[in-house]
């Protein structure tokens, strides 16, 4: 695919953007800012609703057509000026043709008064790839979920309750496909009780369609010379939500307090997402510091193993990659991470064919094919083949990311605290260690990788440990030519602290964490397959694997390679409640799910925790706060911890 998925713009004599494909303007030529304030803010009473938010409350705004983000920035400004300090704004918008960074910057430069907001948006506006992309702004107080794709395909994937709709998206005459009845039905499905809607158009078929869907819209005075526009409240019944086993558990009442067990990427990310929402988090870790187990390697790779078929895993990876990539902007580039690009070699015919399909399925700014010569020029070393290049990807020092995530006054990291058992007493989880109670809180998140099996044996979660080892290779003058991460079956990264990380072995049987010489030798073999030239630059012929330094840890995997993220039911009560599924899998009983109240899981991140664990923290917080999910509903369900109980029940095992 080319980069045609970005908006193709022309700029008029006043520096205003115009869409070449739709032949329409992004905002009023007279005054875009005032138009937004009149049409979308005033007619959804955004300022009044911000003022009326309770402490810790939130407003969810939905939009069709993100465009230049002008509406978003105006809503953010109103929120910043009128909402209580600890309230939150969720802005969910869909965009089929996202502007490039450069175009966005040029368009937003038109509004100097929005500059403080525009600068933050621009700093986060990267890795905006197809699917759901979450951007955290103002320390997480403002959350932007961008759905990149066609509105008619994206909205059905959204799980949210929207308080106010900004129905934008070019004039119906210029963009008739968008203003379809199926759009109005989706707006109704996603509306919270008391939701309102406003749109600049007054087209009769739009008014009739919205009314039929349940919006009591009326014609009101439009902006400037426009006679009319539409606005009004949603007045139908809210739509029922999902099957009970994937439904939203009742929200915990009382204080926002949680215990998180495990301070690897999953636990640190969960703590960060909760703290950003005002939760007091106690983070229990059995070692002396964060990132001492799987998340403790010197360098991990942002490795995207995608599918051209839009599988749940592939969609999770694109969304997770974007989120992690934006978080990394907070770390020191070159020391804690580097966006040096990742090259995946087409090391055999099958892989080359797979890569061709991926190159056709995804936009160029996410990945593109390089010939052998191009790949060598890019990576700086001799290679056996070309491959796929991911220009925004790179390597990360995972402990730095963990440390950054827990830098929040509401997070208390407690090292040397090994949880040995859990119990629920008086609506609180009580976590016990060797010398008694370690912590208690109404909400508990288990982020302790495969150790969850020991703390919660009755849940029968199919989590497996797979040992892996990386080798640390001292850089040489010649190896410093390596400029990108290069992967085949293994991976090698440009030097950090004068060492290259080379990985990684897989051992499905060993329980031993002492680095083994055989696995160092295996890693060197992986290096030779990646690049004989680099192996020579590192003088590996004369290198004795027994002298190599390295590190081993356990990955934690699930049978379907998706992580386990979300709330969890009590196994026996679940089987009793939904026993009928064993006879007829199509039944959807109405019995509410017997949740393990207040218990959540964030685990099973396999070999790609850098990509999946941070976004999973956002997903846990979204479940816990009844917020818009940061992922398509289907993907969140594919990651739901209840899925295994459900499958076992249906299979009758
Ligand atoms: C060799 C190797 C190479 C890898 N390479 C990459 C890569 O290139 N890119 C990538 O994205 N991913 C990579 N991964 C995978 C990635 O490291 C993991 O997916 C990620 O670190 C998982 O994070 P986690 O927080 O779930 O688990 P962990 O980092 O293992 O964290 C779990 C934490 O829970 C704590 N804990 C456990 N039980 C208890 C208890 N009872 N009480 C208190 N604390 C407890 C542990 O001490 C630990 O700190 C690699 C993994 C390995 C092993
Ligand atoms: C008038 S502009 C939006 C202006 C925007 N709200 C702002 O604040 O700058 C309309 C936007 O809708 C997008 N759009 C049009 N049809 C769409 C569709 N079917 N799905 C998703 N986005 C669409 C266009 O690409 C364009 O960015």
C-alpha cells in the first residue's frame, strides 16, 4: 500500500486546508474556531457540562471526522478552563484519511490561542496507523482515542458510552457515503443516557435519519451565514451491551484504591493507567526493584508480527505499538530507547511471500519492503536478503520504561513483597505474604506473569512459561556501523552502552534461570543467519560462548498467543451459570456473570510485552472505569480472561 491513506490536501490563499479528494473545506473559511464553538460546543452545552462534572467525573465526546483536530482542541480548551481539576475528558474520534504530522502542524498553526494544546497533540501525533490509536495528553487527564479507518467500519467496533456527539465529516452532498442510516444507528447504540448531538448540516435526510435512530434533533440557527444546523438530545433507550461473560462488571464503589502484584511492564503500566485516573496504587514486587524478571533485558525490540488478515492479534499489535511508541517520547532517546527502525529479513521464500502480503495490506509509513541493497544501505551492514522495514519501530531498554511508568505520586512501589495468597474479606482483597498481610484494597490486579497460576490455582488459567535467553555482545568499531534493529529468527540491536543485545532462545522445558553456554552458542548461530557480515564485524569466529554475558527469564504465554487482560469470573459459579452452553453454544443466557469482584488480570504478554503490556494497562483502567475501550470490542474480548472458561464449557471439557 502507498501512503495514500493520508489526507491529500490543498492550501488556499489564506493558508486553510482543503480536501483534494472530497473537494470540501475542513472548517468554515470565515472563522473555523468560532464555527466549532457555535456548532459543536454550544449546541452540546460542553462548557456547562464541564462545569457540572463532579470531582473525578468524566465527559465522553464522540466525533466523526477528526480532520485537523480543531474540534478536539476546542473541546479540550473548554474542558481545561471549566472542568474540575481531577475530572477527565475522553474524546473518541474516527478518521479515514489522517493528516500527516507536517500537515497537521501547518493546519493547527492557524490557531495561536490553541497552541498550548496543539503542541501536546503534535508531540503525541505519531505512529497513527490503521485501527484504534490511543493518545494520552495532559498527563492522562485528556484521553484521545483515534479510530483510523472508515466510520462505518470503525464505530461498530467501538465499546463506549458517548455523552456528546460532534457529527462532522464533510457536507453530505460531497460525502454521501458517510451519512448513512447505519451511521445513525451506531450513534444511537453508543449514546449514553442524556447524550446530545450537533452537526453543521441541516440536510433533510440527515435530520430524518437521526430522528428515526432516536435523536430528537431540531433545526437551529447555523454558524455565520449558514441558516440552519441540527442539534438535539438522544431520547431512545440505551442499547443492551454484550454477552454476560464479556459484559462490564459493576463498578467498584468507594475509594479508588488498588493493589497491583508484579512490577514488570504489565504491572507498571497498569499502575500508571490507574494513577492517571486518580487511583491510589500499591505495587507489590518480590524483588528489590521494578523489571527484574522478563522485563529486565537491556534491550527489547518493538517487533511487530502482523497478519494481513486483520486478526485480533494483529490489530492488538498495531494499536499497542502506536501506544508504546508514543509513551517512549518521555524517555531519553539513544539511552533508553531508539526509533532506529526495525528490519525483518525475508530469510526464506515463505517469509518473502508473507511479507509481500503485509506490504500490500498496510500503509507505507508503518512498514514497507526494502530490496537487499536498500536494506544494506539502511542497516549499515551486509545482509543475505531484503525485507520489511518498520521505520517508526526500534529498541527499548524495558527497565527505563517501567521506571518511567511508576513515577507518579499516587503509586507506591513496595519491593521485597512476595504475595503468597489472596482472599476477599469485607469487599476488599487481602494479600498475604510470609509474615502476614502485605496490602489490601477493593481492587486487585494480578500482573505477576505465570505466577498468577500459583495465586489463583482454581481459575485454571492456561498460562505457560517459556524460558528465553539473550546474549550481550561488546560492540566493536566495525559493529557500530549497525544502524537499525535487524531480525530473522532472532534479533540484534544497535549498541546501547557499547553492547549489542542478541536474542533470543526459546526453551519450553527448562526451569533454570542461569544463562547457559549452549544458548549463547545458539544465539550466535541466530546472528550468523541474520548477517554473516555483522558476525565477522563482531569477531564471533574467535569468540568463546562461555565468555559471554547474558540474561535468562521466562516469557508468559497463552495457547492463542493473546494476552489475558481484564476482569475475571469465578470458575465454578461460571460453569453453573452457563452450563447450558455445553449443550447449545449459541445460547446467550441472561444470568449476570459471577465475577471475582474487583479482581483483574494483566498477563500473558509472551514475546511482545513491549507492544502489548502498556496498552493493556489502559484496557484494565477502561474496564474498571466504564470508559471507552482503547481497542475494538472484538479484540478486547479476544484478550478477555474469561475466554478460556467459555471455550472449555462449550467444548464440554
Ligand atoms: C529472553 C527474552 C527476550 C524478549 N524479547 C522481547 C522483545 O524483544 N520485545 C518484546 O516486546 N518482548 C520481549 N520479551 C517479552 C517481554 O519481556 C515480556 O512480554 C514482558 O516483559 C512481560 O512483562 P510482565 O510484566 O507480564 O512480566 P514480568 O516482567 O516477568 O513481570 C512479572 C513481575 O511479577 C513479579 N512477581 C511474580 N510473582 C510475584 C508475587 N507472588 N509477588 C510479588 N511479585 C511477583 C515478578 O518478580 C516480576 O517482576 C522477551 C522476553 C524474554 C524472556
Ligand atoms: C470537515 S473535516 C473534519 C474537520 C475536523 N472535525 C476538524 O476539527 O478539523 C471531515 C473529516 O471527515 C473525514 N471523513 C470523511 N468521510 C469519512 C469516513 N467515511 N470515515 C471516516 N472519516 C471520514 C475526512 O477525511 C475529514 O478529515
